């Protein structure tokens, strides 16, 4: 009974220490000061015994007093007490070494002025004092780390054993956090690396395991999760992912290095890997300095600012020192949520949220007239292919007329840069949505050409960014698959061979920002989307990530191509080619050019017919403007047959 009570008290004590706040920095300072004085006492006491009478008691007390003074000065100057000892790393030891060097130099120089004849003895004492002091200070910190780790290991709390993938600085930083109370639901047991030369190495006392044979190691250690730093989750991961899926081991993504650096770490920041994290592509880098030169101090307008792309553009631009950020969107509730989110995350930001429709020239004029933006990112659009196939007139009014309004008022109010967000579905379009975006591309590019040729007065430089599907956007395939898997299936795929290009929303927006300030105007920028992804494989992978077996636990149902849908998308048509830019992920598409007055003349009847909801005339006019528009799996295929008959006649 007595033993159980003692054990309970020890467990309570361990939990209290483990969950306690960090030791006061002044306690650490006091202990450091005491250690330096102990080191001085030991060294100079033996010197007193060995070198008396050259080294007398009076000198000893002078040294002791000097040690106290210089220790206080340099421990404070180097802030040796500021670090959190339980998370200490080697790079913090320079503070200890620096403080002790300066302290002992001060003692030596003083004593050498009054006992110059004994400088060899004084120098030896100073060096011994330095080495002993450094040793004791490091030993104190090491003992605290070991003590805390043992309390953590034996706290009695059931925690998940995990391995960290990688051995670079990010992985080691994640490992250090996992040994702290920040993530006390996890117990670090080692690191994984594909580098066989590091086998049997240790990092911070933890074993480094090779990727080969890691499944056996996981079983022996009873590992329940593997943590991927964000920089590694897309590198050399396929084999490890397959092992984890087979063994039902969770895969987690740790916070980014930016979040770690900002101190934004919490239990919720370690999340299970999503399918977005497994895109087989390298991390996209952009030139932040170059972008900041264009954006800092500017007023920026983002249409569709509450949508998937627009809202991410807002978050990324908010990190720069903009003068004002204007969000323009017709969706009231999402815009309200976006406003609240930005107020929480960027309280210093000068932001204005305006409810309005790009179809209304009066509302668009109001925004430009009152806020005078320097730059416009035009992301407002209708994007869902099947829905626009059913509502072609609305696609024209938003995607074509809305773009025309935004572009025209940008010219009228001397906007410097206008960036239109387009889509790969605008290439050889087979549906209404893609065709409406292609017409918008043509209008924007022809207007830029007219300005450069002095046919239209203005200073605005227009550019278009064209990319494929973004993972996780509103209404996209990923959220739909997640919902279907959560409901127990089936997961619906339109065709077993359908493929798509995918990019994450942050990746796409980074490239939009990079491309926004390239070139002289009129360019259509095409992004390197990596390898296309088979949607059926995507569905299977998501089912596996959820812990189920495809076609056994969760069935996959093929429903057939939807109206206007193609088996594959293109980023260029047959008459286009690309030229490289300064960014390896961004190319310029060399497309056919149109005359501004001609396309402007064609848009008048198109918009009139769309406003009148004359569907047949609207679609026929779209096919005249974009001859490569050939409907696929759609009721509008009949108009292609008429077009062929007319051309033959």
C-alpha cells in the first residue's frame, strides 16, 4: 500500500513537472552564476595550495569577487538564461562559451596588471577556470534535459509512438518539438532516412533507421504514426506511404518551418496527410523580394475575393505591406466569413469587403471610382462545367461580360496591372464554361494589344494565368470524394480513364503572384502542372488514406462522362507553343492574336442574347467567336453539325 502511494506521488510529481511552465529565467541565471563561482573556487583553491606564497589568500578573494562581477555582466550580456533548457540545441552553446571567454579574459587582464610576474600561472588558472565552467554549465543543462525526458517517458500517459521522416534541420526541429509538452500526445522513437550511410546513427539520442526494412522496425517498436515535415512529404515517399497504408499506420504532416519560426505550434497543427500532400511535385518557390517591390504600398482589388482562388490570393497578398486590400464578391456570407478571418489573422491590414456583382457596370464603376486600385486580380467566375452547360447565358454574363467590365474600368481608372485567372478548359474547349473563359482571354489580350499599339488610350498591362484543377477548391472532386467516403460510399468517378492536371490552391496562387509582374503585357502564362492524375487512382488513394480497401470496403462507381466533359484537359491547343520565363514553372503561351475592335463588335450581340436568355443564339455565337469550340457529350453538339453543314455549303 505504501509503495503504491509513493508511486502515485511520483507519477503526480512527474506529470506536474512535465506539464509545468518553463523554469524562470532568473532561476537559470542564479544557477549559472553559482556554477561559475564554484568553478572559480575549485580552480583557485588548488592554485592557492600549489603556488603559495606566489598566489595568496588576498588574491583568491579578489579573484572570487571579480568572478562574481564579470559573471553577472557577461551572463546578462550573452543571455545564457533566456533559452528553454528542455529544448536546448547545440547552436545555443555559443552563448555559454562567449560569456565564459569574456569573463575569464576580464579576470586574467586585471590580475596580470597587479601580478605581471606570474602571468603564466594566471593564464593557466584562467584557462582551467574557463574549461571547468563551460563543462559544468553544459552538464547542468544536459542533466535537466535527461531528467525531463525520463519524466516524460515514464509519466504513465498512453501516447502514440512515432517516427519522423528525414534527418535535415526541419526534421530535427520537429523531433525536438515532439519531445516537448507542446505535442504531448506523441512519443518520438526515432528518425527514418532513405540514406543507407546514416544507418545506426543517432540524432538527439534517437536512432536513425533506414527506409529499407522499416516495416519490421515499425512492428518491433509498435509505431502508430509517421510524421512528415512539409518539405519532405512529396519526396521519396511512395514506398513509405505504401508501407504505412498496408500496416494501418497513420501519416501525419508537421507544421511548416514558417509556423515554427513564428511560434505558431499547437496540437492541432499536426494533421493527418491529405491527398493534396501527396502530389508528386517539388515545392514551388517564388521571388518574394521581386513581388514585394511591386505590391508594397499599393491598393489591390481582388474580384471573387471570397472564392477558393481569390481568398488564397488575399491571404498571400496580406503578408506584404499593401496600402489597401479590396475584396469584391457577390457571395455575401462567404465574404463576411472572409472578413472575420482576416480581422483575426491580419488585424493591422487595411481591408475593405464590398458586396457586388461584376456583371453590373454601375457597381464595378463605383468600386474603381472610389478606391482607385493600382492592381486588379480578376478571379470572379463561374467554373463548374456541368452547371454552366445547363446555364450558358449565365456563364457568358459572368465570365465574359464580367471580365469586360473589370477590364474596361481598369483602363478608365489607370490601373497599372490586371491579372485574369483562367483555366486549362479554355484550350480547345468542349464545354460552355471553357469557351466563356477563352472569350474572356481573347478580350483581355486584344485590349492589351490595342493599348500597346496606341489604338486605345490607357496604361494598363493585362496578363492571363492559365492552369488546371486546384485541389480542395469549392465543389471540386476532392471534397466530394471525402464526403462520399465518410458516408460509406460509393465513390463516383465519371470514367475509368479520365485524367486531370492538379495543383494545390497555395501553389497556384504563388505562381499567379509570380506571373503577375512578368512580361510587358498581353501574355497568357501557362503553369507547369506536373504529371496528369488519373481520377480513378485518386479515388483509390483517398479510400486507402481513410483506412479502407477500394472496391471492398468502399466501392467505386463509374457514372459516365458529364455534359461538356473531356477525358483529358490541355494547357495549349495545336496552334500554340510556349517560351520559357525566368521561373521554371511558368511559360508564356504563344497564342493567336485577335483585333480588339473585332472582338468587341462580336461581344455586343453575344451579351445581348445572354441577357435575353436566348440559349440557342448565345451558344451559336460562342461557337462563331471560338471556332475550335466543339461540344462533347452535350445537347449543343447539334450546333456543331449545323456548323459543318454550313461550312460544306
